[in-house]
């Protein structure tokens, strides 16, 4: 049975594909990172919606929490990396 | 680190553990307690003693106001993006501030970034460089209402 | 209707995997790889393997990205494009053969959840029936990974023991005078 | 059947879609980060509160609240770090041509 939550899931998938377009096109590295940041935020939302879909929200929320925290560390590391290393635009 | 901060840290982490695990039997509680104590013991970062403590009560009052600002400016940006003409006028704004304490400046910069339409790019203790997307959000920035609010929260010398 | 989500997730992981290969910039490649392993984690979670999913999300998407970044600190992050046609053809050909073999092998795999398939008839029924009373672990996959396989393959415990020692070495309190 | 949770998620998805359109339409990194700002704040808030309403009040709601707190707190920091790196490495903001 297809519920509204399937529709939500589909919408977020399409949104992630839109962000992937930005990641592929660039034009600068920063655009790609911005796009990926958007993807990871969407992914956290996707996890919670998938959790409601499978009726096992408490399990998926745990994963989402861990991912959110580490995602933030990763984002900061990328920012630091880009600042220390002068980058050519590509 | 004084024993008092150690105990406070342990209690805070233990509370977080109980929230996250949701199990109240002796086994999980004891694991959580030892884990919290261990982490509090390992983290002996010196506290920033020169910073005043956060005025938590007034901060709680500040958050709903911030949320309302976020809603307002989000609707503004939504209108801009959905407009076929895309009426944007991006610019960099130099924003001198004299909030004084670093915590207040960080809160200001974070609030400005959280509000869609304005993003903090550079921060120092006396000046921020902000990228504003359109005229309305840069006018909002010029009115300095956010800085006044934060100055009220911190009771510092935020002359505007 | 779980197949619906599985197909969407598979589509996303294929797109991100292709992205990781085709993006010319190494940094973006690393980040796309992180997104890819996250969707993989979602697939694991969909199959009910909580702690595999958790490990994949935390280690695959989070920590290994950090390690790749640290490695990138030491190199240039532009990829050099090899233009030699011959090498590319060999790579393409061998990858094609490998892909064909993998797809060919997947034809014989049992359907997920099929009670008549060979793996379901062996020890799995014992695990499914007894794992809660034998190991006190609510999730069967976790019980198999951590309890049943923890000691029959010695590697599992050795790895965890070594990781514990490593954590201790990194996190132990140093004297304030030493640092 | 339009309940509170689906309504909230619909509102959130609307903002998320607007943000995605903005990320495609806007001209440079700096203005795109504004579009992403909508997602990070309002979209997340509405979708996550919607999901929290879905099962009534459970322990999962507390964790959803923690996720929301983490996202609200640290997404500005990430976008700030990215943009600062962009500016320092010589990416100039796009400016409207004077007519």
C-alpha cells in the first residue's frame, strides 16, 4: 500500500537528485560542497521519514543522530581544509 | 579542573545518556554512569574564565524572537526565489560591532547566518563581514535590531 | 511496498557512485563517496541490520571522509587525466567482465526473506528462534555479528580489543607538564 | 487524510523544494548559500516536527529534538566555514550589473 510517506520519500529523492546536479556542475569547489551539505541535510530528513515508513522510528533516529553529529565534524574539516590550502577553481 | 565542574559535567552527560538510551535497568545505568564519569575526567580542557557565564534565562526568551525572524526572512527569500525575474541585489556589508564579549559576537554571527538572506563570512571581535542577498535583508541588517536584542540578553555595552 | 524505497535508494546510491567516479575534483569525489556510503547505510537499515547501518553511517560516511581529507592535505586535489586510450580500453573491458560476472552470480541468490532458500534452512532458524534468550540482544543481526560470530572468528574480538587499546592510548590523560 | 503530521511535512517539503530551486537558479556560491539557509532552518523544523507528531510522544521525539538542535546550531557554522574559505581563496561575489 502506498501511503503519503512514500510520496514524501519520493520528493526527497528528487530533491537529492537536484542537488546532485549542482554537485556535478560546479562551477567552483564551494558550490559542490554546498550541494553536498544540502544532500546530507536531506539525508537526515530522509532517515526520519524512512523510520516512520517502517514503523521503527526509534532505530532510524539513532542513526540520524550519529550521522548528524559526524556530518558536522566532516563539514568543519572540509572548511578548515579549504582555508589552509589555496585552491584553484575548476 | 575543580571537583564541582567534574561532578556537574558527569551529571549532564549522564542525563544525556539516559535520554538517549531510554533504558532504566541497573546494567545500562551503571554503564552510562561510568562512561559519563570517564569522559568528564578525560576532558580537562581549561575553562574560558574570562568569559561571563551564559545568561540562560534571557537566552530562552531570545530564541522565540529569533525563530520569528527566521520565519519572516524565509518567506521573503521564498518570494525572491519563486519570482521569475529573480530580484536579487547581493552585496558585502561591513558590520562593525561593539558587543564586547566573544560569546555575544558568536551568537550574533550565528543568528545572522541562521536568518536566510544574510550570511556571516568573516568574524573578529569588533567587525563582521556579511553577505546580504537582497535590499530588504540588508536594510534589516542596517536597522541593527538583532544586535540590540543580543545586547539586551548580555547586558553589555552594545551602543547602537 | 518496501521494494519501492529500495529501488529509490539503489537509484540514489548508483547516482552518487557514478558521481564519485566522474567528478574531476578529488575533494568533491571524497564528499560524494560519503553521500554514497550514507545511502548504503540507509539500505542496511531498511534490511533491519541496525548496527551495520550505524557503523556505515558513522564510519563510512563520517570518519573515513575525515581520513580521506587528512590524506588530501598531503596531496594536490586535482586529478591528472590520463589520456592513453589503450589503458582506458583495458580498464573498461576488465570492469565490464567483472560487472557481468557479478550480475551473473547474483542470478542464483535467494530472494530476501524466502523461507525455502538454503541459507534460511541452516543455522539461521536457530538464530532467529533462540537469539533473544541466548544472548539478550533484541536485534538478531547484532546478535549474530557480536555474539555468535564474535568468538567463532577470532578476528572479531582481536579487532575490538586492539581498537580498545588504541582508544586508550589516544585518550589517556597526559601530565600537564608534558604537553 | 490530512493530519497534523502530514500537513507539517507538506509545509516543510514546500520549503525544501524552494531551496532546491534556489540552489539551481541563483548565480553564485554566496547567494546559493542563502537558499540553502531556508532548508536548514524552516524546512528541517517543519519536516522533523511533523515526523515527531507521527507516533505521538515517545523517546524518539526527544532525539528528533536533539537532531534539530544540532542542525540549527551547527549548519550556520558549516556554511560560514565554506564561504569564508571561498572568499579567502579569491572567489568574488556576483554583483548585479549596473544598467
